C-alpha cells in the first residue's frame, strides 16, 4: 500500500469540510436557517465517522502485516544463530583437537631427540657392552613410545581432516611434518577468518 493514500484521504476530508461549511453559510440567510441546514448534514457526520473507522481498520491491517514480517525475521534470526552456534562448537572441537595435536607433536619431537641420543650412545665404539645394551634397550623403548604417539597423531589428523592412511609406513619424522603442516594450515585459516 502506498504512503500517499493517507495524505490524499486527509486532504479530501479537509476539502469536504471547507466546502460543506461554505455551502451551509451560503444557503441560509439567518443563523437559525443555517443551523437547520447543518443538522441536515447528519449523514456527512456518519460518513466521516465511517471513514475514521476505516482508517483504524487500515492501521490494524498494516500493523498485522508488520508483525508477520517481524515473526518471519525472528525465525530467520533464530536459524542463523543456531547455525552460528553449531559452527562455533565445531571450531572449538577442532581447536581442542589441534591443541592435542600440538602437544603430541611436541612430545614426538622430544622423543625423537631422545631416540637420536640413545642411538648415538648405542653406536659409540668406546662404550661397554652393558652400556651399549642399555642404550639399545632405551632406543627400542622410545621407539615404541613414538609408535604409540604416532597413532595418537594419526587419529587426531584423521578427525581434523589431515587424513593419513591407517597403518602407513611413514616415519615418526614424516608424521610430525604432516602434523606441523596441518597446524600451520589451520593457523593461517584462523588468522584469515579473524581478519575477514
């Protein structure tokens, strides 16, 4: 509905009132005659009362339409908030998993250096057989821990989308490199999302 309708109706009412007043004034010569003529315009009074009532009905219809639009908008807002909450939960889960991944990669880095140290000591030609055996056992124990950590890292990578083949022949160093690449990729995308 156009915004010009109420203006046109208002101007029309004012014109009718002015014309009606001028017509009554010109029709009678005395005030008594003019009063009698004015009373004969009771129908005009009813007309304007009807127009006022129509205006109220029109306003109610407009208000009803606006309320329907507001309800629809609120529904859309609820849906968007629901989607946003789900996305935030997914991001929080991914960040938790990446924090675990960072912890395991740090642990893997430490274990790799420990493994390197044990391997160097076990290959020392000046070391006794007991010492060499002790360092070889230490190397094997650390290697076993690395395999366990590798499984944790592969599990996390699988959950966050950096999938590795199960039972891969990758070395702990390759697993660590893959984990670091995934962390860098996620950190870059997080920074881009914050800037965007």
